[in-house]
């Protein structure tokens, strides 16, 4: 990006963390020559991790309830369970 061509390598991926003096020297002032960050990545990353954990927990709970109600394994990756996977692996080894 042309605006960052004179930015020190230390700040190339997060130029908004460069001190004002460094931004002026590089000719790239954040909010003037280059846009300010839209979000705080540390905060948003933490929020997204919490949302993903919540979604996974809901999925596990739903699978557990379905298994209890139907008596069937609802694991979509290996519907037959680990025993069939082991048998298949042993067949390949022979």
C-alpha cells in the first residue's frame, strides 16, 4: 500500500500503533492519510471466541438431547461411532 511505504517495519501491520512522530516522519498519519481501525481487534476477537463457544455448546447440547431421545449417535463426522472407524482402519492394514 503506497501510504505505508515509509512506515517502519515494526508498525507495518498495525500502523495505528505508531507514535504520532513516527507517523509524521513516514508521511502517513492515521485518520488523515490512512484510515483508523474500524474495530479494536483484541475486543472483537474475544467477543467472537465467546460467541463461537456458545454456538458449539448449543450444538453439543442439541446432539446430546437428540441422542437421548432417539438412542442414536448424532455425530455427523462418524455416524457409526469409533468401532466402525477402527474396523475400517484394520481392514486397510491387512
